């Protein structure tokens, strides 16, 4: 069985570089899907309070009988739970719903700058670390100006920043900022929600490599050093998206994919999300 490489975080913990995202995975299929992913070799699951499937993700992990230390679970605090007290309660609720002893990674889902409370939300996450309920903490959808404000008072630097990222939004400056601060960058919508997998450049590279365009894009993320969490609810695609460790993109392939970058989003800009 293939295994994902591990990335060492600034918290000292390791995290599999490739995992499964379960956004829009309904409660009716979540236990079976996560169980299948664990059988295939996935050891990292990315959920969120918003996804309404933390309970099912936890149930699949408990059912698997895989050593808890081998599995890495991320969840996130939703936008309506910003502020110290609210966030502290939300953290406990997620820990309880997952019910897998501890949560490996808890993120602020969006900065919601118009609420202007993410600094207090971060304090609640810092305090959760000392309880042992949460092992590493990070952020999502934070741009350098949000991170600068957070870092001005933070006692813990976020371990990761999970952001929209795919060949059309390579986040060149953000990745450099994160790297300079010891923050690992994680790609959500890593396949661009499959909207441009039919791009001819990706098609040609896939044909040269004998792989699918989705595998080429996942490989591109891995070779950039990104953490990456493609989502699929189809068993065959779960396998395909994990079968990316037996080949490598050439420098030329990487350069051709880099040339597709237009820094354009498919989802909401972080400053506009409340
Ligand atoms: P994605 O880029 O992973 O695209 C998923 C879609 O691509 C699938 O629904 C399917 O239609 C298609 N697909 C999957 N595998 C394929 C394959 N091998 N070939 C062809 N098509 C394929 O987008 P996503 O689901 O939005 O993002 C992945 C994960 O990121 C989510 O499940 C979630 O965990 C996380 N996420 C986080 C945020 C955030 O704000 N932090 C936002 C959105 C998603």
C-alpha cells in the first residue's frame, strides 16, 4: 500500500502531505467513504464544523482500528464562532463530535476581517493547545495582511495556512510569505474543482507521463511542497488521486503548469467573506 510523505510542522508534529477533503460529503456516505480512503492508504482527513460530517469522520476512524497516531484529522472553526468564548466552545464541540481523543489540527476557517475578531479566536486556539485536546493550530484563507496582524500578538505561529490553490491560482507571493514565517501552505480546491482539467497543456503532460490530468495536478502540488487535499466521493477517483507517488514531473512539466497561473480565484476572496 502506498503512503504519503510526511511534512514536519512548526509545532513539531508530522502531517501526511496528501489527504482527503470531505467538503460536501453527506452524512449518509461519509463513514463508508472515509473507511475506503483509509483502506486505500489515506491517513489524513480534512473536515470542518461547516461540513456537518465530523461525527461520521470520527466514527470511520474509530472503526478502522488503525493506530490513532498514524491518522491526522483537521477540522475548522466556522465563521459564526469568532471571538474568544465562542471559539473556545466551538473547539470543544468539534472535539466532542469527532470523538477520537484529540484533534491533530484545528483551523480558523476564514479570517472574516469585517468581524475583526480573528485575533481573539486565535487566542482560544492557543489556549486549547495546553489542554492537549488540539495538537497543532493553523489558519485558512489568511492572506499576508491577515497573518501580519495575527502574528503581531500571537504567541504561537500558525502551523499551516490552508488556501484556495490550483494551477490558475498558484499563490506565488503567499507561499513565499508563509515559507519565510515557517508556515506550511495547504491547497484547497487543489484540482480547481475539475473546472480546467481539460486544459490541453495538462492533457499533454498527462499523456507524456501516462497519468490523468488530476494526477498531474496533484503531483504538481506535491513537488511544490504544498499540503494537498483533493476531494472525491467516487471510489475509483479516490484510488486515482492517491496513486501519485510512482512518478515525477520534469522541470519542463512544472514550468508549463506554472505558466497557466493567472492568480484567479474560483471562490470568494478572503476579504469579502463574513
Ligand atoms: P477539488 O479541487 O478537490 O475538486 C473536487 C472535485 O473534483 C470533485 O467533486 C470531483 O468533481 C472532481 N474530481 C476529483 N477527483 C477527480 C479526478 N481524479 N478526475 C476528475 N475529476 C475529479 O475541490 P474541493 O472539494 O472544493 O476542495 C478539496 C477539499 O478542500 C474539500 O473537500 C475541503 O476539505 C477543503 N476545502 C476547504 C475550504 C476552506 O475554505 N478552507 C474551502 C473548500 C474546500
